[in-house]
């Protein structure tokens, strides 16, 4: 079972809303929608692990930190995300991180 | 600044758009066999492939009314409304006549706040022999006291509001129709009732072309006869199973009980139907239900009143919004409300006690119980008020916590290591998706530092 963490992304939210619509119109069953989401979890985890190869650095000030159920949640302020040549500055960012050493768990965000 | 067109991913082969497309394709292909096994048409799978990209474009559209042009299915617009969490207001223009097709899955809200979820495609039609009446916005169901009165008002508009988030089935079978009749879009005769008009129409659903619906809050309708009754949703008959309601809702449970009571009243009405002419002048007959030709009509005044009274207690969406929270974040405010109402509760308790003495013949027992409970509640509140000042300083940032973690800039990832030395934190992250201001970025590794 892959992390369901990535359901709270743009793509994941769009997929969930699409499935909700299909459920409301009774074109698919909720069980089938759940299967789709589980398949999405596998696909996105695999894609990020195998198809992405880049490194990012960031620096900022830590506002809050939380560690619960092996999930870290940080809120940083005035953060700069830097790649090789690009830079992104944000006033506030929330980082939700699951344990990368134990990807077999099915922890949600 | 990183732009949307130049994603963080350096390898152009796996740029963000292609990455997302590849993920969607993987999901679709892996689910193809499952969909076929479930008996789902392949077009649904293709629609699922297309929908996420469409939703991503409509995620941040502001709240706005939706204009539905003629001849277009409401389904797509409903989906957009759901995706953007908008509050769509549908109103019938003056030149539009019934029927109006409402697809399944649409949640309707009257101007008074009542929610009606359409589980099956329905079509709002106008009963023959009566003009469309809409002298004012959709009445509160409980306020429909005189369906036969044929009230005549100045404003003419039909306002149907849809709530984007799906809600539980609160109510889908009002007691009795008055003017227009909402029927499911199935090619079979549907019995409908006309309260007070002595009509019993049974019509097949005609071929429907969705009318033009414009964004009008108070549109002018065609001149209506004075004998028309105001438009309400009471006459909704969601056949073939109008009484099929979810038992999970407490309100529905109440409604079920009320309808059972109404059914009993119907039986009485049918029994008296044969003697209607004989007892016409009987004073008691005024309290008996009005019997129409159709025995299935729920047109009993007393049952209506009781149903409406119960509906008023349970259905009011505004009341749901005003539910006082007695714990959690908002407990202080609720306690303040109780504190503010303390002296008044005492006064009311005294009044209730006096009324109890005066009305011992009537419902004195119930009032006494309520007064006793009020007094006990007041007594319980007092000690809590004394303790509140002592604990008021414990929750300093209580209100800030929910707002603190609310942001549009989110990074979801996995952590390899989180290190802290005094107040210096170091983050070693991997396989992350970042969303900053609507733009998505991905990374395989991320290293960060922050000072707390």
C-alpha cells in the first residue's frame, strides 16, 4: 500500500472531485472510486520515485512543527526554494512529510 | 522566479505536465479492466481521464452564479459548481415556461434555506389547469398554510439555489404539491396531486428541452391568474419511491414518523370520504382532512401542520448553522452565550412555573419538565462561569492554530531525516510535490534549513 499523501495535490484533488461527480451521477460505485484512488496512490508514488530526478534547497524560518503518527508537519515563513538556476519565494508554506523509510505504511496526510 | 512553463523538474522528458499526464494514463490503463469487470462503460473511463484536467482549470474560479444556456445539459454546470464550490442560483426567466429539467445529484436550496437533494433526474412541470405562480420566492415549507388561498403577491420569481458540496438527503418528499409539480424524468405516468384545487393530474413526462435559465433573482413572470397558488416544493413527488428515505438522518426519522401519522390520517380521510357530503356542515369536519379524488394526496390540514411543525424544528438549515458548540475551540463563546442568558433563564423559569400552575389541566407536565430542566441547566452554568476566569489564560493561541496551518502553499513529501540542534532545524526530504500559488513543482530530493 502506497502513501495516500499525494491525494492532497492539485492532481489528486482533481481526481477526487471527478470521482465524486461520477458517483453522484451513479456512473461508478464508491468502491470503484476507492480502487481508482488506490491505483492513483501507486502511480504517483512510482512516478515520483522513478521519473523525477532533481534536487531543491530551501531556507526559511520555522514557525511551528508537529510530529504525530510519524508524520511531520511544519509551517515555515519567508522561505526561499532554490534549484540550480531558479528561485521561488513564499511567505508561508506548510510541509507535510511522511516517513520515507517505511513506505509500506498506509498513513494518510 | 520559477514559472509554470519551466517546472522544477530538470529533465524535459519528465516535465511536470507530462509527469501528470503519465500518472493519469497509468491510472486509467490499470483501471480499464476493473471498470470493464464492474460493467462500467468505457466512455466513463475516458471522461475520468478528461475531468481532472478540466477541474484543475476551474479550481480557483470565484463564486458566481451560473448561467445555463438553452439546450445544454445541467450536468456539466453542476460539476463545475461542485468543483469550484460555488453557490449557483438558478432562476427562471419570465419567458421560460415549464418543464424545467433538473439532473440527478443536484442539491436544491430554497430561499429559506431548506435543502433538497435530487437523487434522480427530475423535471419541474406545471400542472395542467394552473398557471405558473410564482409570486414570491419559494416559500418555506412550513409557511405554506394556505395552499388554496391563491395568494397574489407582487414579486414573481422562482429561485432555486444549488449547494455545491453534497449533503445528506434531508428531505425529498414534501406533504403536498400546490402549483408546479416536480416529476422524475422517467417515461411513465406519474400521479401528482393538487391540493385545494380538486385536481388529480396524471401525466406522462413529455420530451424536455431545457429552458433558458438566466441569473435573475426577481424575474418578472407572465401575468398570472389570481387563482394561482404560490409555487412551493411541497408537491414534489419523487416517484417511483417517494417514501424511500435514508434512515440515518434524525430528521428523516422524524419525517418518517410524521408521514406514518399522515398515512393514518389518510386512512381516516378515506373512511370519511363517503360521508363527505353528509358531514359537510359538521363543525368537526373542518378539522378532518380534505379528501380529494386521489387518496394518495397528503393534504390533511392537521397533518400538514404537524408535519410542518416538525419540519420547522429539524429542517431549518439556518438553525443548523446556529448550533452552539459546547466544546472545542468555540466553547468560550458558547459559555458566554449561556452566561448572557443566565438571568433570563431564571426569569423564564419563574414564568414557566407560574404558567405551570395556571395551566395544570393542559400540558402542565411537559412544561414542568422543561422548566425543571431549564433551572438545572442554569444551576450547572453558574459553577462553570466561576471556573472560567481561572482557566481563561490557558488557551492563548487557541484561535490561531486553525488559521496557522491554513495556507495555499503546501508541500507534500516524505522525509529521510529531520534534525534539530537547539533551535536550528534541518530537513532532508524526498519525492515531494509542491504547490505555490497554484503552480505545481516536484522534486526527488529537498534539503532545507530553518530556525525556530
